[in-house]
């Protein structure tokens, strides 16, 4: 019989104090979501004090089917019972081959029929690093184009590719030759115009940069883009803009890397977010949900780009067989039950509830998203504007709303400019009744936080 550790008999406060005393100061989530989790099932987690929460963080989008989904648990148990090797480097197994079969069957045929897959080390950042390395190998170029507001990881190179400045402040010597482009963020348009003009000017900026012999920027090896910016605040890229970016990169021999670490596997209402635009990337990066809740990341890219020499990119844990078994089961369930369509419907329901709340609450500046990847931007309602004439972000109020949500049994995360966007990434199995319950809690939290004494907004 397994011995029950003393820690399992302790409450939230005791475990959080122990964590604070022993873990790195870089820990983040426990500072905003002070709980220790005893158990989890579906869209719910239960803490050590017995309180149950709706989980709209879901492992930052990793848990597409929620916590401990039967299809995933059964696959893991079957793999263990079959004495499947847990660690194989890049030696293949029947489970690995079945996983690749299912993944390729889920991709658009025009991509999958001419594709190669590369298994990376566990995280999305590892796969982003590999994608950039592959692009440089193929093109012989050194530069990479990325976008304002993008987030691609916390490793040395992926920090260089990300718009997030707070991580970069104390780190010298990040990967050079990264150039940032304006993303078509309509609510806070970098050109100060918004609407369709924002996406048109963003694409035109890229065309002009590549055409200008005095731009100071050489053609890069790759352009990396999130189809919906995640940490940047749940900002969906317009479909026509994505098509134009695809045309421009193809014309100039720039490899288009699509980062679907967070958007992949049904999150946006289609299995892959790039499908909304009908484009085909040169390199597709997948992680998070791909492992069915366990660590895994891969690249899928066009066969003509398979120019790596043996051993050119490796990683000890690229052979995580349990993750492949769980990911295979998860992907099969997503496809057989048409979970992406359910995500689209539940996302539309959630958006409608939040838009109705926005009409009542002036502090809600914008509601946006795609599928079950939704952001609610919180602003100063005093009428004060920033340098581009846009409402000031209100991170203090956003934090107060997050805290109120947590107190009422709802876990949400913040992101976006100044951390003023409340982000919703629930499991894709969330029901219509669950969405209404989540929206009710959020509305109550917003009303209470807005009724509290005024908080100071972000500086213009």
C-alpha cells in the first residue's frame, strides 16, 4: 500500500508556504492563484481545503479535453499495462507510428501529403528553437521577422522572438537579427486607425520593408506568427491579413513559421488555427495539447525542407511514449466527437455573454477571440487616452477582477498589454451550462471590482 505523504494531509496555506520557501522566485501562477490542487476532473479543480473551481486556465491551453479525461487516462493505462518503453529517444514504436498517422490525417491534405515531422524536446519553446534553426539551415540567412505582442517562449532565443519586454530587461546578448513588425491589433492599432485599415497597413508595412533598398533590414530566414496571439491578449489575426502575409513570404522566399503551440488541436474552432485562412505554413509548431496533457512538441514542415543532417537537432526527451499514447487518444477523440465545432459554439456563447456585459460596463474596452481563446480587455473609463488616442489599459482593475473571480471559484489568467486582458482558455469540453455559470461568476466579479474604490490606470 502506498504511504500517504504528510503533504497530502496539509491545507492550501501550509503547502503554499512550503512552496514559497523552497521554489524559485521566478514562480508566477501561485502569486495570483494561491491554491494547492488536491484533485481535478473535467473543467474543475479542487484545492487542499476542499474548494472547487472552474478552470479557465487549463494548463495554459494544454488540457484540450480537460483534466483526467477517460480517453486519455485509458490510453496511458493501456500503454503502461503493455510495458511500452517510456523513453525511446527517436527510436520508433507502434504507438509513435500511430500517433504520426493520426496527426497527418488531421492536417489539410495539401500539407500532410508532402510533409515531414520532427520530434523535439518537451516544450513549445524547444520546438520554436528547432523551427528557427531549420529555417536558417534551409535559407542560409540569419534574420527572423516577428510581431509586436507575440510570445514564443522563455528560452534565450525565444525571448528574442517575443514582444514581451519584462523578461528581457536583465538578459544581455539575446539572439540577434530579430526584427519586429506591427501586428493587426485592431483595438490598439499601431497605426492609430483600427478596423480593416489596420490589417491593410500592417501587410503594406511588410511589403514596403522588403521592397525598400534602404530599409536597413536584410531578407530574413523566416517570419514567425501566432494566428491568435495568446499571451499578447487573445488577439486573432484577420483571415485576409494572414493570406496576404502568406503571399508576401512566398514571393520573397521567407519561410512562414506558424506557432500553434497554444491554438492547435481545436482551440479556435478548427483543429488548426491556420485553417481559418486556408493557408499552408512552411513550418508548423505544435505542443501543449498535442501530448494529451503530457510533455511533447513537434515540427511539421514541407518535405523539400528536410535538409538536416543526422543528429542536427536532438533532445533527450523527444521520445516520450506516454505523451504520444495520450496525444493519439486525445486527437482521435477530438476528431471523432467533432470537438472543434463544439469549441466554436461554446466560444460564440461565451463571447455573446461578455459582449452583453461590455454594453453595461464601460471598463470593458474590448471583447475578442476565436473559439475558446477569448480575451476581455479592461480599460480606464475616465476618458483618459494614451499617445495614440486609445483608452488607457487598467491592469490594477484587471487584477482585482481576477482576484474576485478566484474568490468566487473561477480560475482565469491575465495577459496582453500591461497585463490588462482577462484571458479565458477553458477545456474544449465545456458545456453550455458551464459557460453560463462561468459568465455569471465573471459578471459578478466585474461588477464588484468596478464598484470598489477607483484604481490607478496604466500610464499613457
